[in-house]
C-alpha cells in the first residue's frame, strides 16, 4: 500500500500589497524589489483573520476535490510558524473544529518554509504503516503577524495564505508519493529567527520595544546556503530513486526568491517550462508556499493526474526537504 496526494486546495486573502505600497513604508522601490526577489505582489489577511481561518478555507477545497466526507479524515497535520495561539490549542485542533471533525488526531508542526514537505512525510508514514487512512495536511501562515513593516529587508518578502492536501492510500505506485527526504541543521538557527516570545526570551515590554517578536533574517547567508542545499538535496533524491531531471513533469520549489529558484533550476538542468513559479504573485508564504503553488498550477490546468512532481524546500531551523510524487488528483 502506498500513500498518494489525492487533492490540493488553497486560499489567498483578498488584500493585495504591491511593491508601490512599500515605497510609502520603507526606503525601497518596485525596481529594486523585482530585481532582488522577483516579487511583484503579495496578499495579506484581514486583521480579523487568524491562521486557522486561512487553513480552514484551503482545507474545505481540498476535501471537496478529494470527494471525501470530513468525518472520514482521521488525522490533521498543520504546518505553521504563525499559529493562532502561542502554546495551545494547536491550529490543527481549531481547524478540525471548524470542519466539524471530532476524534481525529490533530497537531501542528514547526519547520518554517519546509513545513508542508515535513507534513507530507508524516502523512506518508501514517498511511503506509496502516495507522491512518485519510490524512489532511495543511501549510498555513499569517506572516503579516510576525513581519516588521518598518524593516525593508524582510517586509517586502512575505505574504499570507494557506494550502491543503488530502493524502490517501493507493495500491498503484504510478499514483504514489515515491519518496520524501527531510533534514535539518540547527547550527544555522540564527539565519531565520523570531527571538521572542518563547522560553528563551519571554514576552516583556523590553522584547516589544526591541521588536524581538518579529522575524529576523540574514539574507545573504541564507541565499548562499539555500542554493547549495536545495541543489544537493534534489540531486540526492533523484539519484536514489533512479530518476533523471528530464523525467520530471513539474519542478515545484519553495517560492522564496526568484534568484534562488533560477539558480537551483539551472544547476539541475531544469527547463523553465517545467518550473512552477508563483513567487512574483504571492511572495514567500512559508509553509503555505508549495501547496499554494501546486494549487495555482492545478487550477490553471497545467498539473494533471499521473504527472511526476518534484518538490524542494528550505526554511528556518535550518530545515530542508524534497519529495518525488505522482499527482493523483482529478
């Protein structure tokens, strides 16, 4: 028995922030942002919306497309670094309640931008072990809640949104998740970090005054390490599964920065026609990035049942991961 990606869904908030909007907030320009990142727009959740609200909307679409009753879902894994609540309840539990799902295992994971691939690995293990039959995985972020809009190095990069998928069982390897590789290296933990309000630096007026509750990033160092790590990770998963880059129908990288995506694609020999690219439209939505990109291409009619996908991601922790899978949605 294999695990398969049965459906995909996403939710994009209605408020659009264009580069011109940032020219009014920080010392930057549309030209500078596009040249450095490839980002033109990003979407921001309403003040009344929490991460679970975004996740719920994406999950509803994924469930409907999978043609599965919500009560048949027996596990929910939500990848997020912007949970509704600091400690508890988990965002996954809140989403389960919104969906009317009772009794299912539900929990959050924190792997930053690698979160969706980490969740995919967990779901694959659940299905193949026989522990669960239908797993809902979600990548959802309200990045606007941890971004300092007076910091031009980070504020221009991030957007909000959510993506969800249903993972079910199949006996057909040509419809299966072939392999998922995940890894981490805490040595570089300060490359992407929110310094508070955890047990290291509890919430205080000093923390707020110093803006330690906002995301901080070492951009240049992260860029260099991301390109090398992502490239090697893809080389490894292709080699271990005896698959050539030419066999991939769609390369779906984490949508962090066009220059990173372009550099990795070139090193892998991936044709631009086979690279899913949404960073210009959505910006970096962290754990929601890959499922939102998958959904965009699915809704465009580009990703079709039976096609072979290669996912690749890199995020804070540092964490990274890749996945080879056939798309099994209709």
